[in-house]
C-alpha cells in the first residue's frame, strides 16, 4: 500500500457537489423580498421635485461627487419628512 497515490479526484467532486447543494438548497429557505408599493402620482412628483431642488442646492454649495451622494440622500429624506403630501 505504501507508494500508491490516493484518489483525490472523486473526493474533490463529492465535496464540490455537496457545497453546491448546500448553497443552492439554502437559497430556497431565504425569504423573498417583497415588492415595493406603487407610489401615487403626487408622491412621485414630490420626490422628483425634492431631488431636483436638492441637486440644485448641492451644486450651489459646490459639493462634489462622493459627498454629494450622501448630501442628496439626506436632503431628499428630510424634505419628504418635513413636507408630507396629502393622500
């Protein structure tokens, strides 16, 4: 028995199949993401208006790319929270 090569090929294939089964099988137990509710036309217009005004504000303050994304996100969030549309 000494000096004979160990057959690693079938063991590698078995491990690969078992790993693939665990990964793919685990996906079946994950909850599916719920679809976002459809926005009304008034809400959609309010968000677009907030984005436009916040972009103009960021440009006026000369806030550049990496910081402008965070500024825009925060500005739009605050604008929508402070000015709720009537439903």
